[in-house]
C-alpha cells in the first residue's frame, strides 16, 4: 500500500485534543507519524496548505437507495458523493426495495460496498419488517450480518407497545434505535412547517408538535427500557428541550441534526421549490436557532446529512406530490462550517460533531487522527469558495436547494484505509 504524506496543513483531532500545524504520514493503512519534521522519502503527497486535516467524517444517516432504486443512487455513486464530501464512513438507512429487514439484504449491501464503493458502508437494519411497524425484525441475526443500528427511518413506529419492544431488543443486542419522530396523525397531509409560511403558501402544514410529541414518548420509553435511543434529524425547539432534559436525567439518548435544519428556515420554501421539501420540514427561525445552540452545547451530538436522492422527474412535480428529501453528502461541510464563521461553535467542536461524536454513537473504530490508528482522514479548506453544480457532482440525483450557489469551504482530499480516494483536482481515485 502506498505511503501518503499530508503536508502543510493544520491537524485538528477532537479525541486527543491535537490542534497544531503538522505533517501526517500514512503507512500500511495507518497513521505512522504526526509531526513538524516528518522524513517521508518517496511517497504520494497531498498539499494541505491553508487546510484543516481532520479525522474522516462519519455520516450516521445516508440513503443509498440500493437495492431497488438505483435510478436515484447506488452504493457506488453514493460512496463517491460521500468521499467527495469528506465522508469516509456512511451508515445507510433501511428504506430500500426490498427493505433491509433481512440478513441477506444486509450482506448484499456490504458485498456491493466492498466491490465498488470508496467509502466504508455501515448498514442500518429495519426495526420492523417492511418498515410497517407491526412485526419486529430478527435483530441478532441482522447484527451478525453486519447491522450497526436499527431504524425504520422515513416511517415512524406509531404503536407505543411496539416501540417499547423494539427498544428492549435493541438494548439486548447493544445497538442504538434511531427514530424518525413524526406523529403521522398530526402530520396528516402536511408538506411544510405549519405556521405563517404554510398559510401564505396555501399548503397543508406539518406542526412542530408532531415531532416533539414522539420525542417525549420515546425518551420516556428509553428511560423505561435503558436502551440507547438516537433521535434522527431533530428540527424543533421543543424536541431539543426534551432531549436536553432527558440527558440531564441520565437517559441514554443521542441526537443528530442535518445541515439543512441548521441553515435554512421555512422561508426558503416560499418559491414552492420542491428541493426545499423534506421530512421533517424546514422550520422557523427559533427552531433553527435552538438546533444550532443544541449542537454547540452538546445536547445534539452530531451533524448527519440525511442524504436523500430523488430523481429529477420525481422532484419536478407539484410541491405536494414531490417526495421529501434532498442531497446532503457533497454540501454538508460548507453548509455547517457557517456555524464556525458565525462563532456559534469552535472549529474543534464542529469537527467533533462530524467525526468523533458520530463514530462514538455507532461504536466505530473511527473518528480519530492519532499515531497508530487506521488512516481515515479528511483535508478541507474552510476558506475556499466554489460553485456547487449537482450535475458535476457524484450523486446520480440533483435535488439540492444549494444548486448553483457559491459555497465557502471545500473538501480537498479524503483518505480511506490509508489510500487517497478523492482529491478535488483529480476527482474520485478509487476503487
Ligand atoms: O426527507 C426525507 N427523505 N426524510 C426521510 O426521513 C426519508 C428520506 C427519504 O428516504 O427520501
């Protein structure tokens, strides 16, 4: 395996607290040396001048669409989008066709990932068969096949008794249960946040209480069962408060927030652009500010993209008809780096929310940059401005609210298992 020297950059590693200008030498898939004066000899060189050199980003929430919806994305294209966005590890949701509710599907995903995906793929298995919320999956068989967590994401388990049992079993197999908290009876036909924006648009609203009512139920069930509850895509001030209180009581609850819920309000929906439609919907200013504060104070552990590719023909329809979801992998870093620019978080805190924290909650040996650890590394320039054009990106889909925008902050290089798999000037290099 080639030796790689990353030189001229500033190393930030939240786990060790390392925060210094240094070169990083990679050898045999591991970090061999970090220092100001590394004698590398002949090796591949990555110029990181002006860049931060951090552990590889870990996304706990990606939709890869394979098996079954490869016209939107597949494991190879999603993996290329991941490394272009600095993600070395992506945990993929179970709402594929067929659903990942059987060990054969989990094994298929891992096989495909080993064949032609430059990022490490971590399958999240369904908690209930067919995501129908009626019959539990065989959790221990799914764990044996490689599942890292359980989730019916995209769907909510409405039956409280079933949710309790799913939590009890996920505790037994020692994996988190990731919940999509939206009470379907309260969401109704809602497609945008309920409030003045939904009124002005004349579109049915999805109230913020649809989220918080389920977070209230689920943190109580987590307290009852002692299970690890992870709340996906938190979007409301009320849910943030419930999570904060539960954590203070010692309940094992973790949470994620998406780049879009940290940066866009429901005002972005005013043009009826279906690329601003997602579940949960974009919320009001107070909700966005509460999510930003919660990520900064540690109530929310990590940023997760909820990368949700949908084809052009599916999105270019009336707002009410379009499927919810937007791309996230290739734009996450510049979108969330705004929290550093606006001094809501330090660079170290934000890097932790993309690396050490998501790795810890999935129990991965990743999210670290230190001598002797496996070499998963992201190099990015927080200042570089670039125009995002999804047609030139790596995802098969185009559904992004940032299409055509100039973003600040760019991933320059991504290293997976000691190999340079992406460079901004050269594209995706492997496999
Ligand atoms: O916007 C979303 N899209 N939210 C989800 O929970 C599911 C996802 C999808 O699969 O498209």
